[in-house]
C-alpha cells in the first residue's frame, strides 16, 4: 500500500508545503485533492507521450471522477501503469496509487469527497482541451493574455474555487462571507499560477511549453500578476474577517506572500530567480506573528 503522506511530500510544491497548517478535516481533504490534481498534471505534462494519449488519459480520469461513474479505479491505474514511463518516478508511483487516493477521499465523507471530485474533474476536462490545442509534436504555445488567463483558471483558478467550497463546508461560520470568497476564489489560484509561469518561463520553453504570449511586454504580464495577487490578498483578508480557522488563514497567506516575493525576485533578476531561504523563513515568521496578534498576515 502506498504511503499517501509520503507521496504528497515527494510530489509537492508551495501548496503541499502549506497543507500541514490546515486543521482537520480540511487538511485531509486538501491533501487528497492535491494528489488527484497532481495525477492530472502528470498526464498534462507527459511531453514524451503523443498528444492523443495524454488527452485520452485526462478524459479517462474525468470519467472516473464523474458522479455515479462505473469506471473501475484499479483497472484504470493498471492501464495507466502500462503506458510509457512518465519523467518523474514519484508521479508514476502516484498514478499507480489512484485507487488508494480515491478510497481515502471517500473515507472523508460524502460532501467533502463530492466537492473534491467535482473540481478535479473540471480541471481534468480543461487540461484535456489544453492538450488538444498542442501541435503534433506536443508543444503548447499561448497566443494572448486571455488564453493565458484561461489556462491559469483551468490549472489553478478551479483549485481556488474548490478550496472555498471546502472551507465553507468545514467551517460554517464562513457562510456569511461565502459570496465575497467566491468573487476572489479563482483569482486567488490564478495569481499564484501566473507567478509560477513567469518564474519558470525559461525551463518551460525548453520543454515545449510557451506560456508567455509573444509580443506582450513582460511589464504587462507582471501587472496582471500583481492585480491577481491583490485579489488573492483580499481573499485571505475575507477569510480572516469572516472568522476562519487559524489554519485556513495561514494556509492561504503563506503562498500569497511567497508569490509576492517570487514576483519581486523575477522582476529584479529574470526568469528562474528564486526566493532565498532566509526570506522564506522570514515570511513564515511574519504569518505566525500576525496571527498571534489576531491580525491578518495580508
């Protein structure tokens, strides 16, 4: 049996690093949701596979997650495991563990599981459309800012919407601010994704993923990212003012503050620039100090 917590650590990025800040049952729900999103990412990113195969796997995953699906998780996992190896061994192990991830999700309870399945399915379908837009060699080229924002919505804006649904489900006090949270939920996720795209643009281009629209000044894209982060900051403040748990506020604050720092670094030093470890530790301390004082970190 796969160790799902270990797989989370080995396939994680910023959100997964922040997941331990959450309180139960949201922590478990978000952990398992992240693993499912990562499985979809694995199919989308399998650049050495034919476009049709990548798209077929994403559609199979969407069908598996559909309410009332008769798809058998173990059979699909065996099928996926028979395909060409994915680049990352940990992600390949995660794909094989799909039945265990779904079983653990179902054990969280019907409402939380249904919310996670619904949103991951939406992302898988959106990713299938993205893959279908690749050229015959599997390369992706984003044409304009609207298409870039659409991509960010599929892979991250939907995550923001899922988080909001889980927060309100698990913390009923937030129902009074749910409309305000809904208004900024997608931009919360989109802003973080756009910062990652700006940071990783060089490496992505080498792998055939050109997310930055040609002819659009970088300054314009930085402006879009900063506007999204303003909405993300407002989202965090709404959580705090609405009485969200410390864990929910910390979990959402940390990636937004790290995104601001990453954007500053990329603007100053170019694609690939990273936030120094001492700055990460300072930001973590900043979040803790604000919450200890009863204030929003943003």
